């Protein structure tokens, strides 16, 4: 492999790592998680986790008490009453509608 090809391969690998890191951040921010399949032997565990996660999901509706249309960022904190051991994954914030909506 020539120097140009090796440099190109390193660049491509670096870009791939940056993309994976960005996707991991987005998945966490939106309430999800990331797993990277590095060895075929990991597939069963990852697929099992995906299946379990899908089977334990609920949709939660939310009606804000602050009805202002100011376009500001609002924080969310969702807990399960009487069950502090439960972990709720989801958005941590949202933006209120803008004044013109």
C-alpha cells in the first residue's frame, strides 16, 4: 500500500470514528443507547438488549404547565411515582413553541 493509500485509509477511519461518536451522543441525548458490534460473539447479547429495550418502552404524553410561547428551552425530569429504582430514559429538555406559533 502506498503512502497516499495509507493516509487515505487513516483519514477514512478517523472520519468513521467521528461519525460513530456523534451518533452515540445523539442516541444518548434522545434517550437511547449505543452498542458497537466488534466481534460476532457479541451479536446475541446486543440483539437481546435491543429486544428487551423495545419490550419495555412506553409513550408518555406531556402537557406543560407553562403555556408561554417564548421559544425557550425547558428542562424535563420524569420519574415513576413510588418507584425510584425505575430508570426513565428520554428527552431531558425541549423547546417551547415560538411566539408566532
